[in-house]
């Protein structure tokens, strides 16, 4: 049996400084927005703060993913600490689903009797948020081409910028018309925007914890590709799973004929898997024809 276990490195590692700058800016504004929402009595600002929280956590997870990619596995954690990111994502998703439902409930209550909102102060806070997000987008725009991790961080900031625009629209409407229904209306829209994104995050995180086949790997195509390699008689017990986002692993039992040595066949199998299917950790058990196993899975 051969196990190729190199420590995967993150393509985004060299961009982590810019990511940390944007994370600091967004985190600082998140605190200011919560305070501003309470002082101005604006549910839209608080809903935007909840949306901003999804972005701050998303940026934090992107940064954690980079740092984890730089750490080495040890005898206690032979796969390293990749699942820390996934556990954080599950916790984040559960909390944010609760926040989203609360925002929708509070918006419903305010539709019954919309309170007066300090629209001018609300506009100022939302304007600052828009500026913070524009700066963040400018910092991460080029970095987003480095990896999917950085691209995800960029889209987090982009989505929050659009939400800040929505809050400003509500502020302008209330400031010019005193139509305070705009506040719960925009709040409900933001709450609905948070919900599907968070649900997808939770589903993807649970899939990783359940060791589901990664969505970027076609396991049938992988099986066919490996079975076509000269020297492979049969392939069984094929498993593919994710250690964390973008770091996939696999194991398989391979029955070989006598046309290749074990090392020659291992090299072909490993090259095919890593080069064409982007699986970074491979384990193959090589078996001669006639070897009997107690339990064989497909």
C-alpha cells in the first residue's frame, strides 16, 4: 500500500495580509453598525449588521483556511486541523439562521406599527458602511483571481456593499417622505437575502462532515479513468471526501496484473488522480489477482 501525503499549500497564502486588512475594517464597522442601529432605532441597520456578520465570518473563515493550510499535521492530528474551518462554518450558519428568522419576525412586528427612525443618522452610518465595503473591494479585487478562497472573500464584501445601498435607499425614503414602512421592508429583504446563503453554507459544511463526495469531483468519471490505466484489472472500495473546502482526499483498492511493477502502477494512478481530478491526498492499496478480502465495497 502506498500513501502520498504532501501538505497542501494555499494559493491565497501570499494574499492573507490584504485579507486581514479588509477583515479588520469590516469587523470595526460591524460594531459601529450595531451601535448605530440601536441608537437610531433602525431595524434595517441591524439587519444589515446581521448581513455584515455573515461577511465578517466569511472573511474570517477564509483567513483561517489560509492559516490552517500553513500548519503541519502531527501525530495527534494526522490530517491536520482542516475541519476547524468546517466546524466554525456550522456554528456560524446555525447562529445566522436564527438571526435571519429574528429579523423577519421583527420586521413583521414593525409592519404592524412602524416606529420613527432617525433617518439622517441612519444614512450616515450606512454611508460609512458603503465606503468601507468599496475600499475592501478595491483591496481584494486583484487578489480574488488568486484562488477560490479569495474570490469567495471578495464576493462577501461585494454582497454587503449592495446591502448598504439598500439601507441608504430606505434612509432616503424615510428622510424625504416620513414613510417608515421602508425600514421593515428593507429589513425583510435583507433577512431573506441572508437565509439562502446561510442555508447553503450549512448544507455544504454538513456534507463535508458526513464525508460526502465533493461536488467538484465526478466519482464515476474518476473510477472510469483509473480503470482505463494499463495494468489495472479491477478497482473497488473507492472513497472520495473533503478534508475542508478545496482539499480533497481519496482511497481505493486496486487489483493489478503482472504488466507493471507496483511502483510503476502507483505512479500512474497518483498522477492521473492528482493532475486530472485535483485530489491532493491519495491512498491506494495494490492487490494481486486472486487476493481475497473479507468485505469488498463497490
